[in-house]
C-alpha cells in the first residue's frame, strides 16, 4: 500500500493506493461522517455496492445510494438531479459524505453534486477504472456535459480522500483498461520521458493486469498530477498541460456522440493530432509521431481520429474551455516528454494538421 498527499491551497488530502484495501474501514474512518451516500452506476452496483454498504453499516454509518445508468451520455443535468433528489429525500446535511464509486463519469457527477449541494459537502473518490485512478479522481475537477460541449458546466472541488483499490481493475473490460492507458501515455508525453521508455517496455504487462506494474504506473501518474495540481489548482497555467490531446479528443466525443468513443480512445487520437500539430510548429518530427502511434496501437488504442468536416472540428474546438479571448489554445510538445501551451489564431495550421482525416 502507498499513500501520496495532494497539497492544494484549499486543503490537503491523501491518495491511498493498494490491492484489496477498499473494505478496510480504518482507512475510511477519518474522512466520513455518520451518514453516507454512495453514487455508482448499474454495472458497478452488481459488483461492489453491497459490500461497501455492509462495511459502513457494520460500523454504524447510515448509508443510502443512487445507481445511475452507465455511460458518458448520462453525464448530464438529469442524472445530477437524481443525486440531488436522493440527498434531499434522505435529509442529507452538510456533514453527509458522498462516496463516488465508479469511473470518471460517476466521479465528476458526484463531485459536482457535492460541490453544489448546500454550497458544499464532503466527498470521497473511489475510482474503479484505470483512467479515473490515474487522472480524473485526483485534482478536484467536477462537471457535467452539455450538448454543445464536454465538461462545460462544473466546479473545482477537492475530495477528502482518494481510495484506489487496484483490485477493481480485475473486473474492468479490456477496452476500458486500454482507455486508461491513453491517459498514462499522456503523462509520459507531457512531462516524463523516462516513463515513456518504461511504458514501451511494459505496455503488454499492463494490459495483462500485472498488479506490480499497475501499482507502479498508477502511483507515478498520481504523483505527477498531485505535483501539478499543487502548483496550479484552478488551471491558470501549467495544469492545462494535462489537457494534452483533449481539445481534439473532446471534439471527437462531441461529434461522434458521447459514449460512442470512450474518453481515453478520443484522447489517444487527440494526442496523435497534437503530435502532428507539433510537427507543423517544427518541434517534433514524423518519427516522433510514429513512435507515439506505435505505442498507442500496442496499448489497444486508435492511432487516428474519425473523418469529419473541418468546419465541424472548428465548431467543437471553439467551445473548448482553453479558448481565451476568442483564440484557440492547444497543448503541443516541445519534445516527447515536454509540453507547451500554444495559441493558434490561424485556421490554416489546424487544417494542415487535420488534412489526412478530412473528407
């Protein structure tokens, strides 16, 4: 078991990483109140919901739950209102704790509900997917989607605890595991060239769910994210690096319909486009891009985006949260292992980047 600490201006909290630790009440006890709401989805409820209730109730914690439909397409205000309805129906107060039991969709919605119910109540992230364990559960980003853009309605709100039980990865579908590997590759590309070398050596072992390799990878990613969040909690500067591939990726998710491409799959294709953009800017060469594409393929991920009209790409990317004063901003690479924020005012640069994938 490993414990890391996220130190932000709003408060400090631990990330606990280990195999089979989710039902050790002593690890939870300092961070929960006497009443707990568990937010999860219908797939995970069958696997993990009752044991979590049993642990809480056997320790005299009152617990109730909200079980949402599984999928990115349900990360919306309708699902959010179901969480509010349950909180109000069970007379939750400001000491009630929300536990987000699930992946990034559950974590985002439960966190946003916690940030806004009675102007803020405690919540805990218990991420069950690789993607959420290494990325979305850490750092306090919470949001729901809007038909015009992904994660456009949300808040920065830090959890009290991130409980990462690696055992949950054993029930994760292969496609979801690969989606998480996309975010792991992202961390290597934006700030850790040594991790990129390590991933090229161990990517097949990670796909086989070697627990020692997974623990190393999860801890490495969480450590990097915790360091970035500590420096820039509300994404005024370097935290934007974590969006490598995301501006392109969010455009893919929005165009294709939420849930048809998994977030990690869209980010993978987005990272290829970020590499191509970096080529256009003169900081990478085609060999660097091919190296990234090869690793993505070995991880079971797409190495190219879907084909759709340039006008649609622009329409989606102009709704991105990184747009500043009407100018689109992207995360590019100075080299593999070092990110940079670039402003793109001319659409010709983007058209050349996307050219192989336009109809």
